């Protein structure tokens, strides 16, 4: 994952000052989480686009990095994401970083047919902002499994997750799929 060196430099001291426990849950395999080998297309309403851009600008992060960390936190938990960061493993493993070219990624099928595919969130307007992020295939598969459990297309599930993260869970139809999580 592409993270500015200045940001990563701030993470190092925390790992030595107050280490996080390693044996709270069974070990997981986080190999391959730093490989951006898949893409996810999400259609967002304008207020969500604006809020996401403002948050990313405030934090000095790209949208891809921010959403990849959000999805990783959703799938693996904040404690585990912090451990990955502290130990430079998983998402933050710079030793095994691999990026695919845009040509390799553009050849793949998209899982969402466009903004007309989903009903709009009435109070937020139509889903008109196309957002394409590159993320680990392992993470996309985890999100797809959660979307399947919620009986929703992946793009709609990810949009609900992003909107809930930005604005809370009481926005939009079915309270942003609250029953799914």
C-alpha cells in the first residue's frame, strides 16, 4: 500500500513505547495484504464524496490508503491493524510490496453496473461520484463475503459502509444495512 514515508515515520515510536499484545486471538495470515492486485468501484453521493475528500485532506492521506485502512479495520479490527502498522506487516509490509499496472487492473470486470444499478440515498442525492480504488484481492474477497451475507451487491455494501463511517448509521435506507453487521 502506498503510504507517505513521513506518515510511517510517526508510527515507529508508538510500537516501542507501548507494544500491543500478540496472543489475544488466534494468529491470522496477513500475507498479501500489501499487494494492490484488485479494484473496487463504488458510486457515492456528492455529500459522501465531499466528506471523504475533506477527511483525507485533513489527515494528509490518499482516498485509497484511507479506505483500505477502513476496510482492513472492518475485516480484521483496529487492534490488528495497529499491530500490522507497528510491526510493518500485512498492509504495511514494505519488503514484499507489489503493484500491478493500470493496464492489468483495467482488464478485469467491474462488479457494479453504475449509479443506476442502486437506488439513491434520498437525503443525500444520487450516487454520481465514481470512485475506483485498488486494494488487496484478499480484502475484496472478505468484503464480498460480508456483502453476500447482507444480500447486497459489493458496491452498495461498500457505499453503505463508507457513508456510515462518515455520517453515522442512521442515514439512508435500512439505516445503511445495520442488520448486515
